[in-house]
């Protein structure tokens, strides 16, 4: 048994359900935060990111908690986390220049669902989450999974065999 | 791909079903782009006023807002205040008699606020102040809904400036007469 991997899957799942709900239940606040990043100019795109990204996280988090399509959910979350971490980093560099303070002293609400955070801690946390997602993507966390893979041809899709 | 497709379906449905969901087609930040200053500090009032004027609106300061609040026309509904901060902060405390207007969900309040705004001589819109641009966008919403632009004023200092001046506040619903707990 590999309880560590299952715990990692549950941790990642629970974290994304929590942060996704924090943002999804207050999309206006999230919209304002996403706008600060200045990554999209089209209102439809900006609104779509703010309105749907949190629910993407909630959905994938629930899949991880239940152990359904684990690799797909982990890949989707990594696909969200990696570019998001890059734009958070970029925004922190802008804030650092504007405030003329050390990089790790930069503190702001990055729209991560946890309020204002210090950037270095946030980047370390995101790096850890990306590693966890990649670990699950590599095929870990099969125990207690309802349906590890959606593909029926995969012999490891049954929980009894995992 | 299946996960992404299912997540997208779930996400769009959740946004559609949520009473706080966003209207994807609406431009919530119309007009010239004015990106919030990358700073913790509130911008100086001159900067806020410049931003307000850029949007074709008229800024007022605390002294002017206070004068209008004490203007006898305020009691007659000819001078009115509109609070653009949203439901929760409004319930906590607002300028007494101010009408709530959440521009992200205008269907809630706009119909009720529009006639008083059109009948008033002056409409003062405020939000939290500083970096907050909600008052400006709410004033633009009112202008687009038919309130003449010359009647619309934006109190740039906003609620934070008003409460810093220890001016009257009201809690709960409009005209509740209840003072916020911290002001007692």
C-alpha cells in the first residue's frame, strides 16, 4: 500500500476544491484580480477565465478526491498551475520594481483563493503542488480510487487491482 | 481531453447557475484601460480625480460630498448618494440614505434606483475609494441607462475617506437609521 500517494492525491484534491470554491463563490473579486494581471484584453476572455477557472479547479479537485480519471485531472491541474505560477511571478516582479523592495517582501493577493501572500512562499507552494500533480500524473495514488482511469482497456482502472 | 471537456461543461454550468455568476458577454470595464496602480498605497486623490475625469465624469472631494449630504435637497431626494461597493459592505455600513447598486448584478437594484436618479438634481456615486474604480463604472452604467452625465458626480475618496472623517454612517438597509456598531 502506498498511503503517501493517496494522501497526496487527497491533499491536492481538497486544496483545489477549497481554493476553487473561495474564488468561484465570489467571481467578481476574482475577476478584478485576474484583470490586474493584464493578460487578456477581450472582455469575453477575461470574464470566461474569472468565471470558469475556479470551477475547473473544483471539478478536478473532486475527481482527485474521489479517484476518478486521476491522471487526467492531475494533468489539467498542472496545466492550470504552471502558466498561473508564471504570471504570478511576473506580477510580483512588477510589484517589486514599483515598491522598490526585496522580491521575497512582495505581498499581494494573487487570486489564489488564500488572500494576500508573500510571493516566495507562494512560489514554493506552487512548485510543490506542481510536483504533486506531476507525481500523480506519473501513475501514483491508485489506492482507494473509484475509477483511476476512464479508459476501460487499462487493467489498473479497477480499484481492486490497484 | 475528456477531463478538460467535462470540467469546462461543469464550469460554464456552475457559472450559469450561480446567482453570483458573471455575464460572459458583458464588458465590466468599459472605456479607456486604466490598470490599477501596482502599489499597496492608495493613489493620491489628484490621481483618482484624473482617472475619473478621463472617463468623462466629475469628481468631488469629501468637503463637497459632506456639503451635499447636509443639503436640504438630500432629504427631498433631489441629491442622492449611490453606494457601488456591493451587498456585503453596504449592509455593514454606508452613507445614510445611499442607494445600493451592484454594477456586476444590476438587475437587482438598477430598476429601483433609476427613477430616483433621474428625478434627482445631483447623484453622487461612491465606492471604497483609492484604487477602487467601481464608482466610476457605476456612474457610467447610470449614464448609459439614461441619467444625464451632468448630474453624475463621483466621490473619489469614497467610503474609506468618508468614514475616516467620522461622518454619519448607517447600517443594514437604506434609511434603517441604525448606526454601525463600531460608531456607537
